[in-house]
């Protein structure tokens, strides 16, 4: 075995161990208050209900009582992942979180391998993986029964194997990448268009005379991914008559994005905006009970009607949500997960202040934190500031060095996740899958700064 291969293996294990220790520290800290801390995001209950129904009744449903209506919101892999662990561990939530911690730590190791393959630098790869290991939001979500850890694992594994293919031209790597990206989509539906978005990257990586062949390989890659995804789309059509991987996109479009636009445009409360969305849907169809296909269609039509009626508020809400995606430090999660209480209420803003602005909300939330929460909150804010500053330097370095393929490779995933995550429901957790890619950009910037300082001292 070559020396560089031995070194890569050793550093892979090193960064994995660092990541495990940091994630276990949080688990140990909240241990007296578990399992409630595993549900700091209420969506965790939906995933767990489906998993328990798979184990106990063999049905993909989040209903807690019969009849177990088949669920159309969630894609299958995360509930199946939980169900497999629950079956082996007698429904131990802690066992599920422990395996997630290992999976999240393995993602840190994969980021090292991905960086090494893409950027051809051991130093950049090491820093990138350590930056990811230190991200407080990623650490917190590895301790929740949520999809972020599994989704990010498949995403990074898909990126790494795709770069391996582009460097070696071996079809096995292309096949593995297609399976990984399909698995990511079947974990979280937001990735459903990503296989198509990656075709230009595959073509761009080829030499000019090989572009047509690369296009065919790109189409093969997307076809394999989409074929695997289509299995679940076909299932949804069979059980509910909808040609969608999930109906949650249309629900979110109406009851989060369009509702938020109404709040802004008409200066109404969340409750009033929700009532208006309900009224608009009922005005289009007076049926007491809507079929899933009819409901999805009406939600989409109603949302588009709101967006068309209020284009400027729609743009404002969209841009605000992008900002939330980028700068929200996850204070609610910090409060909910790290409080010394057997609840996940988070940092409650006092009701004595009506309509507090963003700065006032932050001040009130920081004021409700204990010392540990304050340390993690400050760490989260500092982490964001640092990773964005270094990423800006990294982008400059890649452009200066004309490393267009490397820049495009990272930019596609980051831009895709930002643009498709934006909406009225955008929270800090949507940023988690972008952190490995931002870490790589930041590491490029960090190494460039370090090298510049080294030269200036000579």
C-alpha cells in the first residue's frame, strides 16, 4: 500500500473519531432529559410513528390508531432506517440516535475523502472535514430523530463517488453515485431534481471532444437515479392517484409559502392567513372530502394564485427565506436541546412585546439562555461568520486559479439546496446538508490564508 493511501486512511479515521467525540458529548449532556430531547423538532414524531407502524403493523402510516391511512408526506428511507433499528433494539430511541451519530461522523470522514478527490490536497481535505465536525447545527441534528444526518450522508457519498467516476471514467462509480443520489431523494424529497441538475457538471468535466459521450453518461446517471425514485412515485400513484414522490411540497407551498405571503401582503396573523388559504381551496371545490390528487392540485393552484396576486410580497418572502437559510444560527434548537428541562419548548419570546423585530427576538432569546446554551449559541454565530468569510476567500482562490470544475462541483449543490429550500417554512435545519460543501470552500480559503501568512513571515 502506498504511503499516501496509508496517510489518507489514518486521517479518515482521525476525523471520524473527532466527530464521534463531539457528537457523543451532546448525547451525554442531554442524557438525563431523554428521550424527549430527541424530538426537539416535532416532525420527529411523524417519522417515528411510521417506523413503529412498519415494525408493528407492516404499514407505511403515521396514524397512531387504526385505520392506518397510508402516508403520502414522507419518503421511505428514513422511516425504514428507524424501523430496522427499532426492530433490532426493541424500539430504543437512544440506539437510533447512536447509529445516527456514527453515520454523521462517517459523513465527516467521507467529506475528507471527497475533498481529497476533488481538490487534490490532503491539507484542504483535513481542514474541511474538521470544520464540518465542529458545526454545532450538524452536531445537534445528529442527536434528533430527523432526516438531516441520513440525507447528508447520501448526498456526500453521491458527490464523492461522482468525482471518483469523473477522474477514473469507471462506470461502477457512476452507478454508485446514481444510487446514492436516489437514496438521498428517497430520504428527503427536496433532492428530486438534483440528478438532472448534475448532468451539466458531468458534461463540463469532459474534454471538448468527449462532450457528447459525457452527455450520454450524464443521461444514464440521471436515468438510473430517476428510475429508482420512480418506484416510490409509482407507489403514490397506485395508492392515491398522484404522480409525485411526496405531497408535502404542495402542502408547504400553500400553507407555508403562500400563507406567509398573505401575512406580509395583507398584514394579517398566521391564523387569519391560514383560514384564508382554507377558504380559497374550498371555493375551488366544495366537496366535503377531497381525494389526495384533488387536494394536491388545489393546494398548488391556490398557492400560485396568491403568488400571482402579490408578486412583490412573494419575492420579499422568498428572499427573506434565503436569508434565514443562511444566517439563522439555530437558537431555537439550542434552547430546546440544551435546556435543563424535560421539554423542548425552546426560547420563548415573552408575549408582553407585540411583533418584536429580528434584533429584539435575538436579544430576548439570548436573554433566556443559561451559560452552556450561550456558549453554543455564540459558537454557532461565530461558526457561520467564519465559514462564510473563509468560503468567500475560497471562491476567490478557485476563480483566480481557474479551478472551474472544482468550483462548479461545490456550487451546484449549495445553490440547488438554497434555491429549493427557500419558502415560508425555511429554518436553520435546511442548511445542514450544505455544510460539507461550504466546509470545503472554507478550507480552500483557510489554506490560502495560512500559506500567505507563512510566506510573509519568511
